[in-house]
C-alpha cells in the first residue's frame, strides 16, 4: 500500500489531477490517498497558501502529487515552500521528442536537474519604494549535492555528458561556487564528459543543438526558465513532467502552472501530470507500470487522433486520459 498525498491546487491543477487520479484508480496497485489544499483558492478559504495540515499530509506520505497553483499577491509560493519543507532538493525535468508532435527535432532526449532549495527562489526580498533587493543564495553544500544528483542521473540514464549552466562571468561569487562545485564533483565521475555554458548562450544552444545535451544541471531560476524553453522545443508545457526528489520524499508535478487562460474549459493536456505520476511510480520502485504509462502516453500522442488543442487536436482532458487508460488495460 502506497500512501499518496494529493495536492491539486487550483486552475488546471485540479483538472489534470482529476485525470491523473482517474488513471491511478485503474491500475492494479494499492494506494491510500490523503488530500491537502494549497494555492490561491486555499488562501481565499483559509488565509494561507500552504496550511500546516497540507505539509503534514505531505510529510507523512510515501510520495506527493502536486497539480499547480495560481500565485497569490503578497503571499509566498506554496510549491516553493513545500519543496523546502520536504527538502526535495533536486528538481528533475526530462525533455524528449515525441513521435507525432511538431518538435524542433525528433532526437531530443535530455533532462534538466534544477537546484530546488536556494538561488533566487529564497523569497527573501527587502528594501523600500525606490530600491528592492532579492537575495540570491548559493551554497557549496547545495551546489555539490545537486551536481552529484546530475552525475548519478547521467549514469542511470546511460548517457555521456553533464552540462553545467551558470552565469559566473557576472555572478562571479555565487555562480563561481556553483561552477567550482560542479567540477569538484565531476572528479568522482571520470567516465562522464563535462562542459559548462553561460545561461544566455545555453538558451541559444537549446534551440540550435538540443540533441547534444544529456543532463543539464543549473541553479533554481535558470533551471526553471530553461525548463519552459525546453518544453517549447518538444510541443509545449503539456508534455513536460517533473519530480522533486530528496533523501526522504518525492514530490511529482507538471512543469506548468495553473494556466488561467484555459482553466475551467476541460482542455488542459493531462500528459505532463500523468507522466509525472509515471515518474512517481518509478521512484516508488514500480518500474514496470511506470514504463507502461509512459508507453501508453507515447502511443496516444503518436496516434495523432485524440489530443488536446495545445497539440493541435480537439479532444478534451478526459478523452485523452481515457485513451491513455485504454492503452494500459
Ligand atoms: P502556465 O504554465 O500556467 O501557462 C503557460 C502557457 O502554457 C499558457 O498558455 C497555458 O495555457 C499553457 N499550458 C500550461 N499547461 C498546459 C497544459 N497542461 N495543457 C495545455 N496548455 C498548457 O504559466 P503562466 O501562465 O505563466 O502562469 C499562470 C499561473 O500559474 C501564475 O499564477 C503562476 O504564478 C502559476 N505557476 C504555478 C506553478 C506551479 O504551481 N508549480 C508553476 C508556474 C506558474
Ligand atoms: Mg516554472
């Protein structure tokens, strides 16, 4: 029996989570679900974007599924705080070309490893009306820890190279530490190739030569921005799952946000949420079913018949989900 914490959030978070739960219900696995609130709607009801009860449910679970939440003016981000509470320090974001999708190339297969606990996401900003300062914290400990995850993931994926992305020509001290930590850790992995790029050049290389990357490791903000750019290479945010992994817990969520432009229309692409659930099952050791889900998603996308409007189709969220389930059982 796996204890899952389900935190749908709001906007399309709720829609893609319902789809995901529908699919999980059809699997031959024993889950117990506990539900937690978070996000903008939660703030309007409870006066907080992340109630303590939600953190407790997440902490007590074997794994967490998170949908998406709309940002609340003046309030901290629930997902950033939840990642910190659970100390899920590595945000793993795989990107690959899918058959049947208008990708920039058909041979893309890399993963972004984003540091999840510090950088510009410290949410520590201060100042006055005229001048505001945001703290950008980079520690050697977190930088070495995330590089280690990147190298280990490269081995697990059977790939060749880890690319470190930073801006150490300008952020000499903070990104100096990030880059130095990367090369220190690299010494323990002599069989893996290494390289590093400034983030601005990397933004271009992702478009001009995305096939050349295997594992990309970066700090919090750069990793976040490059993830959405990368999703754009392969057909959009509807196909970009992620896992936040720590030593004691895993939190799985689509890369996308609450998409207010399409929320409530039942047309959100459920694939990134479902692929995130597949990553969760892989994390829980259910490799076979994790793989089957991935294959089912790929099959439905490749068939080009049942797909949501972001991929050029006219099917809705549940029609796509049911098509994926049909491939599974
Ligand atoms: P977004 O990721 O919600 O949407 C960006 C674009 O991608 C929109 O055009 C949207 O319709 C499309 N899109 C996203 N997911 C899709 C899906 N599954 N199927 C089809 N189309 C999809 O980012 P945006 O618009 O910048 O932010 C909206 C809200 O979400 C904001 O309040 C933001 O703070 C929040 N947000 C929350 C995140 C989280 O909870 N993890 C992450 C990113 C943003
Ligand atoms: Mg993002």
